[in-house]
C-alpha cells in the first residue's frame, strides 16, 4: 500500500497482504454463490455454513499469522507427534462413513486428522532441513529420517483408506525435500521406480473400487451409469456451460441431481455449467494470484526454515486445486479432493486456511527482516 494511503488507513489494516486477501475473499464469495445454486437457490445448507466456516477459520489464520518464529519451531515436532497419534486413534476408535474410517467424533466437532497432517508434514520437514547443514543434503541422512516421517502418516491414511489424502501428504513432503536441495537424481530415480512398481501397486495395493476409479479415468464411457458416472456427468456439465454459462441458478445437471456431489468434489462442474468458460477463467486467475503471492513470500523469506515453510504451503494449496480440476475434467481419478475455498466442507477449509495463516505469518516475518530466499 502506498505512503499516501498508509497515512489514511490505520497501520494494522494497511500492512495486511491485500494482494492475496482480496482475491481470496472474491473466491470465497464466488464459491458461496455457486453453493447457493447447488442448494436449490437457498443459503442453507451449503452457502451459509461455507461463509461461517471461512469467517471462523480466517480468525484462526490471523492468530497463526501472529505467532513468533521461536514458538513455531518449538511446537513443530510435538504437533507432528500429536497428529500422528490422532491418526492412530482413527484406526482404533474412528468414525466410519461412506465405507471409510477417517474421522474422530470429539463431541463438539468431527475431526479428520489426515487433513491436519498435510500442513503439519510441511512444517516438520521445513524445520528438519533448516537444522540440517546444507552440505549434508546429498547424504542419506537427508532422506531416511524425513522419508520415515512422511511414510508413517501415509501408511496410516492408506489404511482408512484414503488414497487422495495419502498422495497429498506424500506430495507435500516430496516438494519440501526438492526445495531443500536434495539431489534431483534421487527424484528421477524415485519416479522411474514408481513407474516400475505402479502395475504391482495397482493390482495388489489398491482396493477394487480404487482400481475402477483409475480405469474409469481412461474410458469413463465404458460404464457411463456405473464407475464412469461421476466423470461423465461432470464433463457434460462443464461442456454445456459454453463460454458464458446457462446463467446463475440455472444449471440443470446439478438441480436435477444428474451431477453427483455438486457442492463438494464437483463444485467446479456446477460452477462451469452456470458461469461457463468465463467463470472457469476467473477461478483459475484467482488461484494464480494467491499462489503467486505465496511464492513471492517464500522467495523473500529471510531464513531456510521460513522459505521452506512458505514454499511447502504453496505446493499444498496447488495440489488441492490442480488435482480437483483435473479430476472433474476426467484427467485424474476421482479421489475425493475438494476445490479450495469453493467446495463445501470443514476439513478442507481448515487445512487451506492453516496454509494461508502460515503464509501470512512468514510474510510478517519477512516485513521485519527481508533478506534471503529459497536458495539460502
């Protein structure tokens, strides 16, 4: 904010990252409009709770943004252990829903601990690599301990079973490792190994319904009323929107219940039918603004911990958005990953607002001592 404006606007308001907050508020508001339509032209039950959750978690993000660096470093490993124990508790006493055991009923709320692990693994690995001498990033010590930290929660989440969230945890951990400077040949080797192992994992590691989801991605029309129904209806909804869409609250696919989960996993398809290509372009543009701001925060960070922390949060948000958009367009299996700030759901909103809060926190640190970036 320029100097003249800063003299008029109170300093606590002027120093907020409005280049990210304004697009974020616009996306949440647009999401509420889509959820209003998905709810049959009513604020309840989706749009009102969407806005309420965002408001509550925005306050939480502001609290996170105010945390001092030393406190974050001190609480990181205990937080990882607590979330890991919660994942173990899910296996023992977790609530079952939709054939999966993913939730803990705490009385005042139903918590999905696997969602908390997405940002937690980023913070944990960022702290580990910030204390590891840069000269040791090409040794096995840089891989074995963090690899175990990632593998344990992934294994517990796969037992629920929740392939999408397990992949998100693995992706976030791998990206922090890459940003930390681990040799690129390790990642290339892991990719080649993955290609070799993939057939075995498909036939012996995935459950039958997960195998159907993967095969449906390649040929959804082979079973349009069964395994391919979600993707087929999603493509119809997106395609029927054309350039300008059918109009607000005029989507037939969602209103006539052809489109499954129009308020959660397939909210983008609901939006595209009514708002068309223009609406989709708006959503992509807003995500670009948010992610670009987050990456600038990571590059401006003044130490290794802060830069890895911010970079990891950016890729976590990116994974959510990219996988959901590919999923609804038939370019990825249906793995149940919602679209940030548009899909209805408390766990997803919680995770992404933690990411925003952490980015705002690092941005505040940067304002005090902006010096080095990711390569530091």
